[in-house]
């Protein structure tokens, strides 16, 4: 814990939850998460960056799969990226908070973690789902994201050894550091 109550990594048994600032397309992990849309049609933000860096093989598989409901995730190849898989999660569009957004966001992360386990993934990188184009408030999304991953890492049966949130800008990094500090303090 730092003096201001923020934190960059948390050990959970022999597993680890880490925060890092950067571009997820450059991150080396067995799998990286994507913040996709339910048509798996590509778009802007991290989704656009992943398809640009990974090449057309990812979209070819997305087309075959056809779509993914909000709160769920699907797995494709990672194409030219330095990962084996991309796990495309569909977070909720923010509609003011009364439309089940919190639970849908937690569900998108849970589904991603379950898919990772199903593929024997040991190291997973995740973006901050829904907090860009989809408008989910960062201060509300960060504790949900971290709590959901921490709960999963506490489970006896998971292949995951390290989950790293790769956060694109200072604002996002600060919100997650604050939320991780609170989580570690039991909040
Ligand atoms: N690495 C890591 N994080 C990134 C990167 C990157 N290269 N690029 C952006 N981010 P967003 P959403 C951050 O908008 O809100 C797309 O069009 C960004 O700063 O990518 O779930 C999809 O096709 C933010 O913190 O995803 C959907 O239609 C976070 O990634 C829609 O946007 C998520 O922002 C999904 O919206």
C-alpha cells in the first residue's frame, strides 16, 4: 500500500492481480481481453486496436461465431499479437445505472475468466471494459472489475496465475489504483 492508499498489485495465495499502464496489444500474456460489441463487428477503442494489431484472422473467427450477448465472452485466435487467444467480452452500455449495468459488467469479467480457465490460460491481460465508448463511470466500474477478478483468483480451481489490468491512460490507472487499495484494505 502506498501512502495515499493506492496499490499496484495484490497477491492472492500464489496468484497475483496487477495494474499496469500501457497498450494491451503489446502485452505478452497467454490471453488478452477485448472490450467488444455484441455483433463482434469491431469498432474503435481497444477493440479497434486489437483488430488492427492482430490482423484479419481475428475478424474471420468473430464472423464465424456471429455474436455474443452482453455480459458474456467468446474466444478467438490472437492472430499476430503476442498472445495465444483474444477473449472478447461484451460489457454493458451505461444507461444511468438502473438497467443492471453493474451485474452485466461483473458478468462480462466472470465469463472472460471462465473462458480463460477453459483454455488453460495462466496469464491474462484485461482492459477496463465499458469505461470508454460505452460510458460506464470509471469510479464505479473499477471496484466491480477488481472485485470480480479477485473473487475468481480466490477459487481453488483456476488455471490463472496472474491477471494484469493494462490501463490506457492516467485517469483509468488512478481509478484502479484507488479501488485496489480499498479492496486490499477490505473495502
Ligand atoms: N490498450 C488498453 N486499453 C485501451 C486501448 C489499448 N490499446 N485502447 C483503448 N483502451 P473502449 P467500451 C481503453 O471504448 O467502453 C468499441 O467500438 C480505453 O481508454 O475501447 O467497452 C467496441 O467495438 C478505455 O479505458 O470499450 C464497442 O462497440 C477502455 O479501453 C465499444 O467500443 C475501454 O474503452 C465498447 O466500448
